[in-house]
């Protein structure tokens, strides 16, 4: 997916691109799809979970729920989440979120919160969920999910960092494992139910959904532990505050975010604030956050134009329905009384992206011109101006005018970022010149040599090689796309097809040998996964 394809109407292997068709591929809410997949993964992995000796009260966490077991469960969960249509890889938004997240992880390491055991074994990975609810959640093994609805409501990067720091601290303090340890009578299946219940409570729009997940798995025991305890919440607040300030974010970020969420929750809660159900926002927590500020003069946060535009981008991408886009498109109707210049800029950027989504290209172009002028008057930061450049390129991709898109990117000609790589690939796909396609394909190949788990880059690569008449390379890229998403069986199917084609005399024998080697590796990886899932022997029919 590229930032340039905010209205690109072609299908992909997974619909995380901003340009996917207006209708979702799957109308079932992300929460329910995710939890069903999680339950499937957990039940398949019962054998692995069952090998963890369940704890007696007072035993150490690591002795009873090992780091290895927690990591394996987290990896199983992510193999189910990544192919989901609402697992979002918008290069610009993901880059911004990751650039906010990584300083927090580095700070946690400096503070000693990330132990030597977990530093390399846990993933420490942030991912985005296309959902308008205000939410964030931690998973076993070092994964944190952030809903676009949460990003859309923030007024400053420091507020977003406070939530990320809190969720990161749930992981570094091993709160999920500690919740499991809390009941020595919990069976392996109840342990799985508890983990899913914690996730459900963090993500579901109602507690009914969370409770339904754990029915049948010692519900009475797990229900009492659905939410992290008050002590765990306070610990995550305290440790998260230390982490975010050590990372260089303003101390006021946490208190400001709490206040923003509390006001929004009381003014309008129609199931859009599940975060406050799993993380109850008590007056005590708000008071403690304010008390941590002490005599700090940084009591008021000032948002940047870049963050305002990123929050606006999240607002457009979080809901793929036409009616919300039409509402957002109307934000270009001039300034409102009391509206700040930054808010006006964000409103025009929002309107332009919504117009691109709706394929109202003339309106998008006119709105972007006013946004450019306003950014100049405002003296907007480079990050905001960069987003406007990308928006012009996104418009040209949607129009099918690649040369105009390349011209729009000229102010950023020296940039070598992942978003630039993806948007140039999208433009190349629409360009009839083979040399342009080949240049983009080779640039992706260079990137993939260092980032082999980049599913989106493999996906773009596969399309370009297909257009260049290189079927083996295209099939291999399709297989690697599935492998990066965690679909090992799908990857094997595609590479097996490529292997058969590679037997032809006219086939590229070097590429055929690469495919053959990779296919052996994936088949071995699948056997190992099955052995972990079924330590007493793989049942008939379990292996495809």
C-alpha cells in the first residue's frame, strides 16, 4: 500500500490500503473477527500452552509463564491478525506512529524496564487497526495495537505517546502473565480464555462481547480478572509516565490525554470508548497524573501542524463508508469562528483526502491549493508540508496520471523513506514505460533485501514484476507477501505453483532455484509450527 493510493480502486491481497473499494470486504467488526481468529489460534496451540506448568500463588511470573511461551502465543495471535482487512498499513500514518513508538521502546531499555531476556525475544512491534473507536491494547509477546479512532482524537503527539507508553508498560511489567499467575487453579483452556478476555475487554464495544469469549473456559474465574487490576493500571501509569518523559515527550501529555478522554466519554459515549472500560479513568488516576507534573511549566500542550494532519488522516482512514467521507469533505467550507489556523489546515487536508476517496478530483485539487496557501501563511513545520506534497501525489495516482504524480513529488526528490518507495511503486504501476516499472521494482528488491517481512513491499513488487512479464518473480513475491502476513500455507501454495512453472526450459533458473530453496524453508517452518501445536503428534488432516 502506498500513501499515494488513497483512492486507488484496485484489489489487493488484504484491504489495508486507503484505496480499497468503498465497501469493506468483511462487514463483521474487527473485534469479533480478531477474537474468533485468536480463539482458533489459541485452541490450535493448546498443546504448547498446556506445557507451561500453571502457577501457585506467590511463584515468580517467569517460572510459571515463560517468556518463550508468552512470545509463542503472541506470535500465534499476530498470525491471525495480520491478514485481517482492518489491519492497516498506511505508510505515512504507520511511519508517524512508529516514530512515536520507537523512542518509548528505547527509553524503556535505558530505564531497565525491558530485560535482557525480553529485549531480543519480544517483538516490540506497534500496529494500526482501522477502527473508529478510541482504543489501544497490548498483546502477549510485545505487540501493541492502536485504533485510528484514538489517533484521530489526540491534539498532540505527546498525548498519543502517553497511551503508547502505558500499553508498553503493561508488556514490560508482564501484566498479562501476572494475570494468569493470579489463579493457580486455572486450566490451560481457562488461561487461553483469560488472555482472550483481556483483549476483548480492551477492544470490544461492550463488555458482553468480552464475556462471550470466555464462556466455557471457567468463565467465573476468568471474568474476575478480565481487566488489569487497579494496581497494574497504576503501575502502568507510573512506569509509562517515566518512559514517555525519558523519551523526550512532554510530561503533560498523560494528564492532557486523560482529561480529553474523560470529557469526550461523558459528552458522547455510544460505544466508541472501549479503552475507558478496560482502563477505568478514575479521578484518582487523573489526580496522580497531574501530581506527577509537579511545578512543571509545561502544563499546556501545543499541537503541531504535522500532528494535526496525521490525526486528520486517521479520521479519513478509520471509516470506509461513503456517508462519513461526505461529512468530512464538507470541512473545506471556510473557517469557523474561533478556529485556529492549524485546525483550518487540518480541515482542508481532511476534506481533500475525503474528496480523493470519493473520486471528486476537481474539489480535492482546489482544496489542496487552499491548504498549500494556508500552510505557507502559517509557516507550517516540514512534516506538515511533506504530507501536503504526498496528498498531491495521492491525487494523481487516483486520477491515473503517473507523470503528474512524479512531478508532484519533486520537492521530496532526495527522500528515501518507505512511504516514498511505496508511492513511487504505485505511480510506476500506472505508468506505461517499462523502464519506470523496472526502476521501481528494483528499488523494492533492494528494500526487501533488508526488510524481508514487509508484506506491502512484496505485494507492490509482485504487481510490478507481473506487469514486466516476469511470472516467476511475481509468484515468488505473492508467496512472500503471504509469508510476511503469517499465512504460511498460502505462501507454500503460491511458491509451489512457481516451482512447477520453474521447471520449464524457458524459465529463469536462478529465480527457480531461489523459489525451490524458499519453499523448503517454509515447509520446514510449517512442520515445526505443527509440532509445537500438537506435541503428542499431529492429528490426521491437520497438515494441509
